[in-house]
């Protein structure tokens, strides 16, 4: 979480929010977030409902949940998902930021295409009214 704390502002600059999901209850999460002064959202998931929704692996031999990172867009679609085998098997902030940049560019191109299509449609409508 140290890299997320360090780079949090870079995620925010890309119109992204960092949410960390963990197995602890709400009180334990609140205490940890307060002690560590973490700037991002902590979501307690003691019953594993978020774990199940995103298919995060649970490994008894590793004493709990395996790390997973997801990028979920504003519509709730998973755009990127990485399941780690250990805590050292997680993407770097740089990798996640590059993915966000790519997704943001794709979104901008799609919006431009929609705008161009919308403009063309309006022009066609105007021409047909003359």
C-alpha cells in the first residue's frame, strides 16, 4: 500500500479512485486507515462478497486472500483484472497508470467519434429540413 499512498495523486489526476478491499471488519479498517493516514478508500469485506464478485482467490496455505488489482470503469465494467500469486506479484503503480492512460485515450476517441457521429446526424437533419 505504500506505493498506492505515494502515487495516489497521480491516480486522481487521471480521474481514477483507489479502493482497497480487505477481509477485516469496519472497525479494524477504520483504525488502520486512521493510523496510516491513507488517502484512498478502504472497503471492509469480512464476508467475502466483493471477493466473490470479482473472483479473487482464497488460499488457505497462504493464510487468506491472494492479491488482486482491478480497474473498473464508471459503468461498473471491469476493464483490467490481475490476480497475484503472492504480495510481490502485483502490478506497479506505473503499470496501472499506463493502463489508465490507455483507457482514458480510448474513452476520448470514443467520445470524439460519438460527437462526430452526432454532428453528422444533426447536419443531415438540418439538410432534410431545408
